[in-house]
């Protein structure tokens, strides 16, 4: 899936990508939040494009995605 020509991901696009990824892996929001080490509310906010991950949440998300690539 192409993100954009500039490589910038909007909150809305990120939210859709995250939710689609979680659902393809058959994780509930609760399971995904626990796996990432973030609160359920944080994950929900990411998925409705209220916020984007930063700091610890971003590092946890990147680490999880990197593990999945191996």
C-alpha cells in the first residue's frame, strides 16, 4: 500500500493502517494494547485518529513491527 508521494502519513491514514494490521493479525484492541505495552485508551485513540504514537508508544510499535518482519 502506498502511503503518499512525500512519505508523510496523516493521522487518518495511520489509524486505518494500524486498525487493518491489527485485524489481519486477529488481535482485539485489548490484546494489541497489552502486546504493545500501551493502555487500551491509547490504542483506541490511535485507531480513531485522535492521536498518533510518539515516545514510548512509537518505540513499542516499531519494535513490534520489526519482530513481525523476521
